[in-house]
C-alpha cells in the first residue's frame, strides 16, 4: 500500500496522478475463510479491519451485494456525536467519536472530519428543562456539552429565525463542540483500503443467498458467486437484517423503515454548525461543497422502498423554511432514501445469536454512521472471542426477553 | 404519497393517517403462563416482510377509526383495506 502523504502527492503530480496504485484488490472468493462478513458498508469494512488489526484474524472476506459503501454509508448525512442520555449509549458512542478524531491518522486517509459542533434547539420552556437534564447527564459522564442561551444561539446561527413570533420559537439549547461531520465515502474507502492491506478479501457484486447451519452452528455461506465454507459469520447489513438473519433461522425484533435526506444547491459558507431540533425532527449542516445537507425523522411506516415518501419530505422542509426563512429561496438539488433497521428501544443490537458462529450488528436505526468505528471494533472482538465486547454487553439480542431495554428514544426524544 | 381508502371516509391522503404497525398480533391468552422469551416475542417480534405486509392504520385526522391494510412494503401499493374484525385476506386472493 502506498502511503498517502504530501511527498507522494508531489511525486505523483509529476506523472499527472495517473500512476497511483489501486486502493484495494478485487479478488475472487476463496473456498474457505476463517470469518465471513456480510455487508460491505462502513460497519462491515470496519469489522474486517479490526479483525485483522486487533484480533490477528486476516483470512477474512467481506461480501457486498452491490458496491462498497453503496447502501446507507453512502446515503447518510455523516454526523458524529456522543450526546446520549444513558451511560450505555454514551460510553459506546463517545468511544466511536474518539475513533473518528484519530481516524485520518490511524488509517492514513483524509476523512475530512470537521468538528463543527452540534447544536440541539429547544422550542419550549418544558423542552428546555428536559434539555438541562439531558445536558447534565452528558456532562456527568465526562462528555463535552455546553448549555446555550437564546442570545448565544442567535450569535452562533445568524440565519435562524429568532423572532418571538416564530412558529418555532427558540428558548435555548445545548452544543456538543466535538460533534461534527465527515466525508462518508472516505470512511468506507479508508477502512476498505486498510483492511485490504492487511489481507482481507473484499468481494463486491457478491450477494449472500443462504446460510448453511448444521447442529446449531454456522457451516458456510451460499452466494451468487458460489459456496464459501466458514465457521464464523458477521452480519452487518442495514435494512435487510431480518431477511439475512432469517436465513439462519433467527427472528429479529427489527422493523425496516425509510430514512430520507436531501441537499440544496451549493452556496457560499453560511452555516457553521450541525443544528438539530428533536421536536420538529429536522437537522441541517453545510457540506464542504456548500450544499445544505438536510435530514429528518424516518418515514412513518415499514418500507423497503429506497426513496422516501413525500409527506415526510414536506414535513422536514416545512420545518427548515420556518426555522431558516432565507433557505426558502434555495433550490433542492437531490433527495434520496435508505432503509434503516429500527429496534423497539431505538438502540443497536451487537450480539451473539442462538446459532453458534453467527454474530449480528443491527438496529442502528437512523444513526449508524457515527457508530462505524466502535461498531466494527466491538463486532470484531465479539466474533474473535465468541463473547461480547464490554461496550456492547448492554446491546445484546436477549435484552428484550430480559426486559433490559436501553430506551434512548424515550430518554432523549430522538432516534439513535 | 400513498392514497388510502378509509372504510368510512373514502380515499384520502396518507398525511391524514397514522400507521400502527403489524396487525393480527394475538396476545397470549394467559400471560402468567408464558415464558419471558414468548412474552418478548409477543411484545417486540414483528414480521417485517419485504413485500406484502398486513398492518393497522388509523384515520387520525378524519374519523379516528382503526382498520387493516394489506400493503406492499417495496412498492407501497395497497392491495386490500379491511376492518379490524375481518379475517386476514389470503395472499393472491380477492383484493390481495
């Protein structure tokens, strides 16, 4: 692997950047692997990387039915934060945020991580009271969080409608300064390149069509490019988790829904932070290219249609133009949808399963992107040692039968 | 946008309705007698099919009545609308 550096950039400039080596190979699948990862998005690629890097297991294949990062990794709004209410969530997501902070160096790849700060807005006195409780919970867990007044918010977000007669009148909020945005494709490519360099086979256009289970153990994987023998399978397929788990005879408490995002035409820098509002479920940031990146809540019914329904689009955009009246003059450039897995308590499931050698990472809901580093690291540990990583012990599949829900949706008022 | 034929009010826009998730879930007859695992299945386990889904909807901004819908989760096409007390229509049968 050729290192990405200023020196090499200059060296390749001499040949017009035509001689950069490929970032990863395109190998044919081997008949047998120690571990097979299903899903070549951020989570699957990160799992393969940490298996090779931290667990010393390099005979690993990542099977992707389409192209790398072509699912939800390439469709999301690329926000990282760790401002959760429950310690189980905060510990996990804070670990993930720290990984984001060093990812550029760790993987020798510019993921363009900009810690622009993540601001949550409260639109009523009651919401502000809940915010103070939430912010205190974050602070006592040792995570940065700053409560902000109306005036401070007006200065930080000049385009926000601060009129006392606004439809959504701002009462205050809190900011996590270390939260930010990054380049989502780069995160997938960084893990792919680093994993490939450690010997992992990344196999694209290879759809898993069945799982072979015998005597309660995983025996192999059937794919569109032939059968592969393996004793361990890690599943990291957002959206289709229930379908893949069903191949191993496992039912998951997951409902698939569509989550939309959209971008405006590019404009000059005008919006410095990621600004969210749990009550009206709309969040906005500005990308490095100048587009305003807009997201909201998931569509309100089960769906596998990767497009998004108009009533949700309209609700999100209504909130955007109420909060930022100047944005009503912008043209919307693109709108799209991805299918997310939502668990009953809006928390992820990273877990062993009743089938020996079958491990799952699912239920990431509307916020799996920020979990990519920690999700990959903990799933790799769980696969390698056949016991859960301490960070994901609270997120096991059997928590539902045991009544140990981590109900972040109820605590923080937003989905993960 | 989905157009839903409310059994009481006729065809209306999706925006007037609330989806209540999977329908025809049967509560265990004797909750004290079932295991934790069975109870969790009842509370949390859902079908989540890619295709035909039998689900409850409520006409929230209309008559406020609950009813059942058989809908495709990929195309969002509604195959049948039937009342809460009606039996689940067979896949491929009349209206489904």
